[in-house]
C-alpha cells in the first residue's frame, strides 16, 4: 500500500481517475462522477473494482456492503480462475476490460 500523497496505491488511484493528476482539481468530484455513473449505467462490480482498486471504495461506488463486494469478486475470480484481489489479478482484469471495451467500439 502507498502512503498518502505518494506510493503505488496513490498512482493506481490516479490512473483509475479517483485521484486527480497534478493541477486537475479535486478527487471528490471525480469520485462523485464515478458514483453517478455506477448508479446510472449499472456499473458492474468488476468494472467498479477495476476503477477503484479497493474493495471498500468499490462498495462505496456501488452502495453495497464491502462483504457483498468481496463475495461477488470471489465468485468472479473462481469463474475466471485467478484471484482478483491480488495485484496481478487486478491488472489482468483491467487489461481484459480495456480490451473488451476497445473491441466493443
């Protein structure tokens, strides 16, 4: 885990759009937009987890209890045959979603 204001988790949050790049405004507005998108477009738990990078943030985005998110991601991980809550699993899921979105366009 990173330290507030730096580190790997902060970098991952920035790439996911949860933390602004330097000079791009507050992260709270970005998180609010993600929450709105989650409600309006029925963001899936996998998409939310890939965007948030954290089980608790995912639960917040989807308005679910974190144990519900854990259970859903465990089910998906079993179906995909890799652990989504491990860094490599999260990376694989992000790459797969990106490829799927590119092919869907």
